[in-house]
């Protein structure tokens, strides 16, 4: 099997070397950039399967870079693992709202980093049996392309947002707890606050526009995707 390619964008050389070392040891291919500009050009020419992105770069803010990657169709779907020295929850939420798929605060253990990277990569390879597009309430949800469409438009979601929607759509009207949603979306168990799920729901509703109302909050229980005849 071909090695999975991971792009690391980080201006601190020793952290860059450390991340790269541990990923190489796990059998991944790595490419590295020490600035946002360099990272952007590498992502377009090298097409990595995962991007590890530092929050603070000399020429760019990780959040802005993240937005840029999400708005470009060529790079919109690549999973982004944000790495930052900031540890406040508001920053994490900001990162996830901007389109990062996961978040890691410095200092981190290399083991945790590798586990998160693997989880993100695993999420990309959905088994064949789960690749059939789902038709729910006027929406077509296609796991093989991560596409969400209705008769008129298509909706661009991050990998994590797509996974949440696809999970709920497999059992329309069924109420799932935040915990179940987190479990379904994450490959490895680690701490994710309920707030993270709430934030994902807010951005999903926004992105799905008129269909956003299909995502219902069930007080004290969780969330569901409402089934309506279309
Ligand atoms: Ca930095």
C-alpha cells in the first residue's frame, strides 16, 4: 500500500522535526513547510492526505490559512489537525468553526499526535458498505465524495461536519446523545466536550441553510435529523 502523505506546517524547527520524526516512524510520508506561503504551495502540488497546521506562523495566522484551504475546492476536503500553544476552549471552538477537524495544544505527547493523525486518516477511508448515498428529507448525502446536495445546490462541509450529518442520517428521527455523536465521529477515545458537538451543530445548521432546521435539538437528550417527505 502506498504511504499516506502528511504535510506539516510549523515554523518552530524542533517541533517540526519532532512531529515529522514520529510520523515517519509510524510509516507515514511527511513533507514540511515553515511558513504559510510555503505550506499553501505544497498542499496544491503535493496533495497530502492530512495537514498538521500550526496556529501561529510568521507570515500567516493558522485560522486564516484554514479558511483559505476550506474555500478552495482542491483543498476543501483535506483533514486539518490544528496545533497551537493556546489552550483556551474559545480558541478550540474558533479553530473548529474555521474548519479544522481536530485540535491539539502544545506541549503534546507524540503518541497522542500520532493517534489523532491516524484517526483523521481513518475517517477518510470509509468502508465500501457505508458508501451508498443516503436520501433524507430532500438531501442526498454521499459518503464516497463527502457531498451533500439537494435539487438546486450543493453544501460544502468539513470532514467532521460531514461525519456528524452522515451518522444522524443513517437513522432519521432517531435521537442520539452528544456522547454517541462524539463516539461515532472520533476514531480514538479522548476528551471532547459536549460543547464541541454543540458548536458542530451550529455550523452544520448554518451551512445547510434552509435544511438546517432538520437538525433538531432534543432537550436533555441530544440531537436528531428530522425525516420529512420530499
Ligand atoms: Ca509557531
